[in-house]
C-alpha cells in the first residue's frame, strides 16, 4: 500500500543513516583520542578499571622518584664510608709504624691527626639534600620529651634509621598501603659526646661488680631501665649515659652515651672497648670483655684491689661512632700500643658501614628496576583495555563512509516515492 502520510521506506532509510552517523562519530572519536573507551558512558566497568590503574601508575612514578632519591643519598654515604675505610687503613699503617722504638712518634702523631681531621671533614660533607646517614647524634632531650615526642625530643625516636618509600600494595578489597625500605644510619663521626644532667635513670640500670680483688674478675651488667614508667617501656633511650669509675690508674672517663636504636649489648660493647683502650693508654693492667648480652666482665690484673662504681645520667648527647679516634695518641709507647688495638675495631666499623650501605643501595636499585618494569606492565594493561586498534578503526571508517553515502542515496530514493503517487492522478 502506498501512502503520502506514512513513508515507511524513508523512515527505515533515515534510521539506518542515523545509526551509520552514530558509528562514524564514535569511530572519529576513537581516531582523535586514540582510545576505544575514553569516557565512563562508553563502558563504565572498563573505564573505572583503567582509571584505577592509571592512578597506580602515577603513584609508582612518585615511588620511582623516591627510590632514586634514596639511592643517591645512600650512594653518598657508601662512598664516604669507603673513603673513611681507606683513611683508617692509612692510620693503621702509621700506628703500626709507631710500635717501633726507633721512630719519631711525634711526627707520626701529626700525620694521624691530619688523617683524623680529614675523616671528620668527609663525615660532615657526606649529606644529600640535607640528610647525613653518617650522623646519629640526636640528644640533649629529657626522657619525657623523647617519649612524648615533644620539644627537643621530637623526632629522636626512630632517627637511627631512614625509611625510603618503595612500593604501593593494593589488596583484594581495594585498600592501598605503602611499603618502605629501612636504612640504618652508621655514625662515623669523631666528635666527643656530652653527659646530660638528667637523674631519672634507675640505679638498677647497671648492676654488679663493686670490689674486685687483685688477679680477680667481676661482672657489671648493663640492664637498662625497666622500672621507670615515664620511659614507656624503653630500656635504653638516646642520651642515656653509662660510666664506670673506680678503675685505679685510669684518669680518663670510661663512659658511653647511647644513641637512638642502641641496646644494652651495644652499651656494654662500647664500654668494654673504651675501658680496654683507656687502660692500655694508661699502662694499667685492667681488661674487660663482654658476652654480647650486656655483661661487662672486668679483670683486675694489678696487685691491688679496685672498687668499681657506676654513674648513670640521662639527657646527654652521643659522641660520634668513632669518638675514640680523637683519643689516639701514638707519641708514647703505651699510647701506640693502645692505638693498635683500637684502630682495628674502628676499621671494622667503617667497613661494616660501607658494606651495609652497599647492600641497602643494591636492594633499592633492584626495587627501582622492578617498579619501572611494573609501570610498563600497567601501562600496557591500560592500553589493552582502552586503546583503539587504529588499523581496525581506519578500515571501519572507510566502510562507514561508503555506508553513509549509500544511506544518503537510499534516503533520497525513499523520499521520491510520494512523487510517484502523482502519476496515478494524471
């Protein structure tokens, strides 16, 4: 049936042309944006997934920058540690030479002093963007300030290590958490510490010894403070000072001021090193050893008894990790002998620091490679979800252009149908 009111053929042709034009518009949009899914309206599920992945890529870009900064910071500390190790090796050579009687020990001491000053210069300059991993001397704060993280104690707890952002971890529920690589500082400074005036360290923090008879051994044990509630359960806090007195013949102080992160074992080991050094320097036959649990075993090899004492304080500032280096004096036979036993420990400290920094830098570099690889994988995944296949899009565009021309032609023919009805009335 032919009708001048309803042109079904034209309507079909028009609808077909609209569909063709819509497909062409979508194809042209894919060509201009390069994406098959550029808005949530096109495919909300794919769009939301791609946007989440894009945000992760942005996050990992920040992590890559953090890792690069961390690697550079550690590289500076590692290089400085290696240089300090070389300088300590030179000092060791000087110290060994000073063991000979027929040498000018004063001139050797001058060389040792110059090399020691160079070590101090290297430590002071070994910073990157204001962070020096060869310094861990925060102190001068009260116990309450450290525990409360206020005033002079703000930031002291945890200052013994540096956290470097290394990853973003997303679990199955979608929540994200950050992962860090902790790098411990290695204090290689030579500056002396200062004892604080705080008296809130329990007397039981160091126990034992007292009178030690001639040719006898007794033990003092560093326990730490386990009773003072104000310490928040911390046996050792930065600035805690432990000193051993009553060592007849030894005039220099035998003490150690804790830095952040120290344990009772660290304190006892430091006290042993200092006691042995000062005894050898003074030519006194008193020696000490430790079993690594906080015990300081003191052997009195003199001919008279001694009575050891302990002095405790808080609020001090720790000396450099190589504080004893400033006390090396090879100008005397006793000093040269003491220096020989001390220099080996100092060298091992620097070697250990360089090795630890090298290990940390290696781990960061591996993580950095992984993060860069992960970003590439995420970008590829995003591309496979939303990027347009340009070869297919080009072929589809040409097909749609032909269909559009045919659609226009079909609509034109359909619109001519009412004209044919006029022939029936002639």
